[in-house]
């Protein structure tokens, strides 16, 4: 691995971590950048990224928990649903058509961002918001599977869903930090069994993502809630368009 590649990986990790820690979205750029910019095979990039999310998820979750921005009653059921499907997703990488998953993920992200931008009323207050354990487990299961298959870590799938359900944005981002842990752990176990884990690449990504996530999570608690919601919505729209555009280009080729 060249010096330029190492610098690129570290820079990518810090930027992605900053986005993940602040708005819960950022993992989407990790795998494509590793593949198209650094030249790493996708079957090596995804396991390395999933391993890196374990450490960055722990750090960001600590910052959000210390600021009392995580609703643990919701987080537990999300994690219950996400853990087994994340493991299944690691196996499914070799058998599921990635184009179908890309299109679905792109549409979900784009529509959630548009919905959030058009939403004029304030989101439900935290104390008034409740979701059944069955629904939360189902959301967690979908998040775990899609995150593991795409190498996005959890937040990219979960944040759009929770925003669409009108959950307060800071709470949605906080929950997305927690769900990284079971998703990344289960996916990493599956990747070790069914794929290949490059520990050097994973270690570099983990260190860079951790630094970015730490400062990103701190930034999330200094921004006004409405500003944070708008930032998340705009990023969702652009990320959704990016995913859909990338999927279309692959189909054309």
C-alpha cells in the first residue's frame, strides 16, 4: 500500500467519521471511495469498513450517552432485531444482487430527505414518542441486513426511517450510533467466517473514523435542533441521489 493510499484512507475515515458522529450519515462514502479511489476490492473494503464501525460506534455512543441523547428503551429493541440479520447480511453479500439493494436504499434515503425538508411541523417530543417493540425489532432487522450487505454500518439505513417516522433528529442520530455496534460486530463475525478481513486496512479506518466520530458527536450537540434537522435532510437527498446515480451507471455498463 502506497503512502498516498494511506493518507487517502485516513482522510476518508476522518471525514466519514465526522459526518457519522454529527448527522449519522457518512458510511455511505467509505466503501465506494475505497473501491473507486484507492483501488481496493469491494470484498475487502466491506469487511474492513464494518470492523471499523465497531470502534467509531463505541466512541460516538459514549458521547451521545453522556449527553443523555440516547433513548435506551428504543435502542435495545432495535439492536435485538439488527444483530441476527447483520450476520445474515455478511453471508448474503455473495448471493444477493447488489443492484436491487442499492436502488431500494437510494429511494429510501432520497424520499426520507425530501419528506424531512417538506415537513413544517416540529417532530414529536421525546416523552410523547413511543413505538412497539415488534415494530422496532422489524426496523432493526431491516437496518442490520441492508447495512451489512452494503457496508454502511447502520446509520445510513436507520436515520432515514426514523426521520420519516418523525422522531426528533438528535434522538434518531443517537440511536443510529448505538445500532452500529451489534451490526458491525455481527457482520464482522460473518465476514471472518465467509469473507476476508484485512486487519491493517481495518485498523487504519477504525482509528480515522474514531477521531472523526468523536468530534462529530460533539458538534451534533452544539448545533440548534432545527439546523441539525435541515442538514440531515439535505444530506439524505444528496446521498439518495448519489446511490441511485451510481446504481444506474452500473446497470448501463
